[in-house]
C-alpha cells in the first residue's frame, strides 16, 4: 500500500473528477468550488471524463483541466492513472458514481484519500458501482437527505462515514439592466416571465411545462423562456409546435452564459422535475428573489416550503402546474412576498461560504485519518 503523507495546508493538492464539462448543476458546482479552493491557495485540478462547453469557463477561471480521452474505458482509465500518478494529489474529490471508479484507480496509483459527493437522485440511479469502489471512499457526501436515502436504498446497505452537505450559492451582485435584457428578448414591461434553466434531457419536466403553457391561453401576458440544451431539445420544440404554442409565448434560448442576467429579468422560476438531488438552479433563482414553482422530488422540499418560498405541484401534473402559474401571474404581491422569503432563505441556509467551510472541515478530517481507517464499508 502506498503510504499516505499528511500535507502542509499551503501545498494541498486536490483533484476533482466529474463525468463531463457539459452544462449542468453538478458540473457548475465543481467549477465553483474548485475556483474558490484555488483562490484560497490550494492546488486544484479538474479531471472530466467528457469535454463540454464548461471547458471554456474553466479556462477563464484558470482552472487546470484534464480529459482522459480514448476509444474505450480501459484506455481512459489508463490515461487517468498516469495523470494521477504524476500529479500525486493528496485528496481526490469524485462527483457521482461514474467518477468514483476513476477515483478508486487514483487510490491505487498515488494513495490519495477519496471523498465522493452524491449529487444524484433515485430516478438516475440505474446502476451501482462495485462494492470495491465504494470501499475506497473515505467519506460519502450527499447534497440532500433525500439523495442520501436514495443512495442507501439503491445499495441495499447503510453507508458508513456518510454525511449531508447542502449545496450553496453566492448571493448575486445585480449589475445588469433588467429592462434591457427583457427588451433584447422581445419582452415588454407588462409581461410576466417564467424561466426554466435546466438540461433538456427528459428529467426536468419540460414536456409537462409546455403542456401547462398550452392551458394558459387566458394568460397571454405570461411568457416562458427555456435556457439550456440537451438531447431532447428538438423533441420539445416539436412538442411546442404540436401544442400550437407560438414563439411569442415560449423561447428556446439554448446554452447561455448569462444565466444571472436572465434570472434578473424573470419573474417566476420553474423546475417541474421528475427527479433531483438538490438543484443548484433553484438556489440561484432564490438568490435572485424569484418565487419557485417546482415538484416535491429529491432535495427540493429541503430548499423551499409550499406557499412560503414558492408553490409545490405534483410530478407530471400539467393542470396543477398551470393553476400554480396562473396564481402567481395574477398576484404580483404574492410573487414579491415569496421571492423575498426565498432570497432570505438562500442567504442564510444555503450560502456558498457555509458550504465550502463544511467541505474544508471534512477534507481536514479525512486527511487526518489513520491508514487503517482508510476503507469505508458499505
């Protein structure tokens, strides 16, 4: 076994491993925490198993990235092993199960401690890593209590040395001109704008949202903007056309790097997901003072209370979703009250600094473990 050396805090090396640099909450989480750690003086790298648009964001943040490309998983694993053996990180932070296998490879070649964050939800857990992979993890973090329960149910066992750390967000500094952004999107001052920021992949309820929009023809002032891309984008555009929802009512914006400006220009945030971990997008919307309309899946009930920070609607219930939207569209005072409550909760219960501090403490405790305590049974 490779002997583990307790690092000096000033030269601590961390490698984050993530499945891709595609646009998604988990991927943005990784870049956010990596940037904060790097600013604090830690040596940070990100290994992504697939490339994506966020690679440019990583470059802009001056975060080192490595993509172990290859024609097979064995070639990719070999490249990852060589990279980790050369870099010799003290700690590997894996994100979700796909990355855990590569972290286990890292344990073998450089003796790094391993922390894995479970960002996922039950509906996405269609496989479970081998117990050997999980046995390499020094600690398992889940982003919500719901995600922790789903992981335990999937494994059929109780994870030892597991904990929950909720995602956190920076409170925005509003500098964008709201009316200018709305004007650029062809929206008027009287329009009530709903926004969904999510990958269009079949899990976020875009089809239900479009069905609800088709039932709101008596609310012509409501406009929907859809920010995000994914494999189902064309399918959703075809659905909107078949429901006779015109471009005046819905806009598919694709990938955007100005999400904060879009949130500042909107009035309601929507996320009728089928499954979730703890969506960063909801926390970001709350930080902008937007009322939320969402489904009670995953960690969403841990972030908002029904009729306080927003409205909770059943999964795949387009009628209920339409009613919730009509309620908020017709009641600006309610929107303002819920938005203010959400902003307060985001700033107090889900701050980025509090989240990072929790991870820093956990890193320290993992690095201080004695060698015989490296392994964690599941």
